[in-house]
C-alpha cells in the first residue's frame, strides 16, 4: 500500500523571510505547509503534522520546551530543529526533548528539503513505501528502517520481508514466501528461504518489541498498520 505523497509540514519560526522561502521550496515538492510564529500556536498544529521544522529560539519559549509540549499533546511528527546554536549541549538538549534532526543556520534551502525528504522516507510517508508500525520498507530503492535505524538486509532478505509486510497479520510458510517473491521477479532459493527470513526477522526484532513472529506454521509480521 502506497502512502500519501502530500506530506504535511509545519514550519515554526518568527522570522517571516525564512518561513516564506522555506514554504515556497517545500510546496514546490508537492507538500502541504502550515506555519506558526510562536510555540503556543505550534503545539496544537503539530498533532496533525508529519514533519515539524522548529526554530530553537521563539518569542514565547525555547524550542526544547515546544517539542516537549508537542510530544505531550500526542504529536508523533518528525521534528527538525533549525537553529544557529550548534554547541554540543544545545544538540543534546534538543534530542533529549524529543527532536529527531538538527540543521544549523545559515543553511541552504536544498539542505532542508533533503532533510525533510529523508525523514519522509524513513517514516514511510512517501509513495512506494510500506509501513507496519515503526517498520518501513522503501519498495522502490530496497531499503528498510525500524524507527530511524537502517536495517542491514540483502536483496533476498528484503524481498521476503516485503512479502510479510504486504500480508502482515497472515502466517506464511517458506514456500508461500518464495512464491510471493517470485511474483515480484525475485527468485529466492527455496532451501535458503528459512535462513534468510530468520536473519531478517532477527534484524528487525532486535531494534524493538518483536514484530516478526515465527511458529511451526511459518512467519508472520504483526502490527496494527
């Protein structure tokens, strides 16, 4: 299932020239952009955003306080700080508060667009992605992430994991996995399939709660979405 490419982005910055330029660049990518000039205004808006570009120094509160407020309000957005403060303590404070990325001023617009696009790919928010909970598979390029961690999978492991993701909640034996992969023009040696999907499952499960489940009938990718 493909994700909606119309990424929802919230820009939080009191400097209107920066907001204006970023908004134009991001909308040219086909993304939907909302802006806020204060932390108080940003917190409720962040609940509906996929990505938030957040200035560290806002007129009413620190960016670290804002991102903490966003998380408390239920926002699961990918938060990217835009700031001129590049010291290690500032970075650590940002990540501790709940930020995901950090871009220092002055920055090029292309750098911000690239950072947003990368966040969208890792979160399964682009066309050509499969997402089950926090596991994301980029079907077009053959990459997989759990959370923000890139999984070290070879093409055959990726193909088998893809089949589990496309039919998540179903238990598939090795023969069904091999046949399904072949339908996508990936030929997995039947004798190697159990070892390959086993290694892929362990790579996924070691990064969080187990979601690749195995029993005497085969393998299943559990997940709510």
